[in-house]
C-alpha cells in the first residue's frame, strides 16, 4: 500500500498516532528530504506531499490512503472516504482582525483568506457581507496592511496574532487531521485499513 503524509503541522501528530497503532514508519520524520520511501518493515511506500496536493493524490489512487487537514478537505471537493479524525494536533479556523468586535449587521467588509469556499459558506450564515480575497500565505498581513478589514485563517496558540496586534473574533470551525482513503483502495485493502482504524480507536488516538 502507498501512504501519503503531509508536510507541515499535521505530520507529527499523524506519525505519533500511526506509530502508537503499530506502524514503525522508521526513517520518516519532519526534516527528511525524501519525497518517496519504501518501508519494507511496514509493507508500505510513503509519499511526502503538501497538504493541498494530498487529497488529489489519494482521490486519483496514486496513494491508497493518507492524512490531511479537515480545513483542506472543506475547501476542496474531493470524493474520499474519511474513516477517522486524529485527536492530537487540532487547531481552529477563525475570523481574526485588529479588534474583537464582529462586523456590524448589514455591513460589507473585505476579508482575506486561503479558504475562499469555506469563507463564502461562513459569511452566508452571518448578517453581514464580505468581498473575499484569496491569499496563499501570510494571511495576517491582509488586515495588518489594510488589504482587508479581517481575515479567516488557522489559529493554533494565538501567539502570532498577539505578536502582530490581532485578535481572534470568532471560531469558524474546529480543524483536525483526517485519515482519508481512496474508495477503490478501500475495497482492495479493506481488512488492513479496518484493522488500522480499529487500533487507532482502541488506543483513543482518533475522535
């Protein structure tokens, strides 16, 4: 089987959970430069992918299963099985700005985010509107440099916000790393995938 792992914040929680569930994943770590590794001990090939690319690799069967953030899954529209969400490493997607006051009812703001689809769904539930700007990185700079009044971005500890004079106004949704499986791969490897999920559940490593 081929496992796709994400570079970035979801890698360490996923590795810890998989190892606790019985996979060795020897030689796989955050600082590795290997994009592709064969792990004979685990009978796995591991791909290291960017979070935003990973769902496509799994959906198209290049990888049989993988780990990706629920924020990415919510923004993309892939056809994947999601048998589990990891307990550790959670964070939140939040509305942020220079003050803790939400937009006034009936107002129209400028909103910066990496997640335009999630942002549209969120704004549709609020009594105010927004012109949404998609940014690829440093979303906090939107309100800091007055490209936008507010932003929607991932918040973990909130320290970056505090360091830059920004505050968390409202949590849009909780974010967790998710186990995702290609539908055809699940039919081929049903027993092995189910055994892995059961072990993750037994050790209370997933929600």
